[in-house]
């Protein structure tokens, strides 16, 4: 039996809490975010909005609750878990859901339909699908809806899903900027916001807490990811991009960009193709712990022809040479004064299409921004975060897209001439 928490949450909640948790193994780990969501659900709120910082347990707690609702419901329920793309679901909600059930010893492979992404328990079904699936968005009704990282979902998609939801709608997100939840959902009397931060998650390690708190000096980042408060779009760097399903088979040019990492930073490898004057970009690797031989093998595994031009960070000539020794056509990036601003300016001149599976590139595009001054205005210096795949893209821009006519360009933010 799980120990009853010391809290002021209502007696109605206690009854529900004890009812469901007495039936679970003691190793079920719950946070205050989970408790608040259970209380909101038992009180009958139509829409429960989880707004908060990184690592506050928002997604994990909601998935715990949804599983318990399905497991203990006296009638069959259909629960839909929705995110912006299938790759996003696989790396996020589906992985977390399996971890939750494995943790309490209740994952049953026979209950999981891997093709349709549906888990069945006690006659109820929990389905996982992406918001880019029109058949699902406009499909049959459900009992409960959970939209993960709602900032990445268009309002019309939410509306179509909501009108097909009979009971409860749950949303979670990091509040990077104001969006439709603020003016179309939260003002409704049937909605409740649950605000949380990493401090609500008592299961974080000391190292994880220290890593989060090491960012206090970055005011914009700390506001959103440390305190879970609404940020702003001001200063976002990368422009002119969208998300596509796949890379073009027919293209004029193809290059590979590499930004080296190992222990603290990931190695990022991007595939860039020029087609009809636009860039198509795909994430091939974004992982820590890759040495140079592993990088060379990754290019083989991804089917990259050996004669495809590769541009890598010039700060690591030994790494470049080792990959060359593996038969790869690798050049060092042409860095120089103001090369960051120049590379960004060239990248922004192109319309960019990023594959749906490139989750880290998409995340960097949404979060890479200019530093702000004491008045909160953007400077011409970017933050040193969310830039690993972007650096790999810049290297390609500097070597292959910086033509004579664009070698004297202008900084995006200040109009300062770049030599």
C-alpha cells in the first residue's frame, strides 16, 4: 500500500486516491503533480491544463493517471494520447507509458498493439496517435483526450479533437510563448490550470536539479524551463521553416554537416539537400558518446554515399582526419570573424523543410534565440544552447551556400555588416 500523502487535498480525492493506489505495488512513484491531476479529474473539470517547467513530471503524471483510470474504470473507456508526430510520440509518451507500467510490473506485451499503437487493459483502450493523422483527428469520439506539448498543436486540430471528446481533456506544455490555450481554454469556467516546476518532482537526482539550476543566469530560459512561466517569441533566430514527411528523392545538391560532441554535448549529423532553391533537412544523428569511427559507421548505416561532401567543425582537425581515413569526403568548416552571424543569415535566406522525425532539429529551431540586453531587447549574439544541429547546418552554409554575392551580408538582428 502506498503511504497516504500529507496534503490538504479534498476528502473526495482521498477516497479516490486510496481506492486506486491500494491496488498498486509500493514501487509506484507519484508526485504532487499526479495528486493534483487526480483531484481535478475527480472534481469533474472539463479541461485540465498542465503548464510548467522542464522535469516537473507533467507528462509522466498524466500518463500514470490515465493508466489507472483505464485499469480501474467500471466501464470501458477510450483514451487518446496525441502529440504532433509519431516520432515525437515514440520518444516521449509511448516510451514513458512503457516505463510506468514496467516500473510497477504491469506491462503486458500481449496487450500492446504495436501497429495501431493501442494498449488494452480491463476492457479499456489507450491509443496513441499523431496530430498529423487526419483520419484520427477527424475520427470517432473518445472518452478522454490528452494532448502532449500542446504548444506544437494548431488550434483547429485541438478543436476537432475536443468536440469529439465526451469527458475530460488534458493538456501539458512548457510555456515558451503565449498561444491558444491562454485565450481559448483557460478563461472557461470548466478549465483548471495546474502549474508545476521541477521542485514538484521529488524523484529528480541532485545532479539533475543542479543541471537545471545552473541555467539561472539565462533569464529567458529560466523563466520558461525553470519557473514554468510564460515566455516570449521575441528573439527567435531561425525563420522560414516547416515540417515535412520525407526528404526529396530528386535534388540538385546534397551535403552532410557534422557538429562534434561526446560527453556533455551530442554529436549532431544533418543531411541537407538543395531542391528547387529550397533546403530540405533531415536528422541522421543527435547522440552523446559517439567517437569518430562510430560517426563514420553512422554515415554508412544511413546510406550516405562515400563521395557526398561532408562539412565538420574545424575546431577538431584530428576528428576530421580520422573520418577521412574511413573513406569520407570531409572538409573543415570555413569559420572566421562573425561566422556565426553569417551562417545564420545564409541559413535564414532559404525556405527550410525539416523532416518530421528530426525532433532535435525542430526543438532547436523553436528555442534557439538571440541573447537579450538589460531592456529585454534582442542583441546580435545568440545563446549558446539549442544549437548543435544548427551549427552543423551553418557549416554547410559557410562552405557551400556563401557565394561571392552573399559574402558581404547583414546580420539579421542589427543590420551590422559582416565581413
